[in-house]
C-alpha cells in the first residue's frame, strides 16, 4: 500500500471514529505500528490531526493567529459571547480571557453593568472604554502577539492578588478524554493560573473546537464549571459532556 493511500485511510478512520488507535489501525491494515506512527507524525506536522498517547485525535482548526481566528465561526462567536455576557451578575469580579470570542463577550456587556473585569487582553480592555460602571483591571506583562494577550512572570505576579467569581476561558480544543487544550505551552500555563484564581471556570467553545485536541493541556474537562456552545451544535454532540456532569449552556 502506498504511503498516500495509508494516510487517506487513516484520515477516513479518524473522520468516522473520532480517534485513531495506532495498534488497531496497524492490525487492520496488516502493517507495523511504527509505520502507522510515522504516518501520524507526518499528518500531525501538516496540521491534519493531533497526536496523543497511543494514536491521534482530530486537530483543532483554531490553532492560528488572532487575525485568522476572527474568520472562523464568527457568527457562532457572536452568539456565544452574547450568552456569556448575560451570565455576568452585577458586582461580580470577572476574568475574561483573550481571543476572538472573549472580545465578543466584552462587546455584549450591558452598558449599565456594574462589575470588575480582569483581563490580560488589550482587545478586551478597549471594548470596555465606554462602560462607566465597569472597573477594568489589566494584567500586564509581555505581549504575546499571536493571541494578543500579555503573559510571563509579571502577568502571573499581577494575578496573584486577584480572586474572581468567574473566569471565561477560551481554548482551541475541548475533548472528553484529552481535556481542555491550547496550541501554546505558555498560554496553557497562563490559562491554568487564571482558572486557579476564579471560583468558577466557564469555557467558551464554537463548534470546530468540540471533540478536537491541541498540543498542550490546560485543564481536565471535568474541571470546567460549564461549557457555552452555539445552539447549532445539537445536544447529541454534547452528550458525552453532560453525561460527565458538566453543565452545557447553549446560546440563544
């Protein structure tokens, strides 16, 4: 069997089953596991899947820079942002992550809301200039231009003094077994730290992120207080999460 044919078969199995178990694929194709693992490495290098222990999962298409992410599922992000904005109560201290969905959240906050917003995203902070009753606390540090957020030691030191009611987290992958993931190691550490400083963590996830994985784990999926998704995804696709006891909230 030609290499191209093997890879096409691997991708077909991944699309059908939602995961690849290397030893099972090797057995079904009468090939060595080393051959399948090599194919998985090459497919992962081309962004066509995400390698995990023992096989592979669908790769999240959201592992691109901020500008390109604005082009992915934009209408869904508006809906999810609007829904998340409606969950914020007056007087709360709220951490808002960076990312395109987070900008939509900030954009849909009521103009008369009285709250404290903590963010390491300049884009989120700018959206709140006209909200006279919202106090904005900006976490400073080195600007990570790929995602337009500040990170590093200074950011973590700023965060040490904050304890929030809720953190709205953006990720690139949401998978029942492989957890909440992102495409950058430093971002994964920062997101975990932000979650540690909030009583609740609510995950914002457009359709293309569900049942996909990225390289770096932020948190186990069970650690999410809730996942906000677009209503278009349907309850069946989210059943594994609700069965785990995670509150799934659908946009209007």
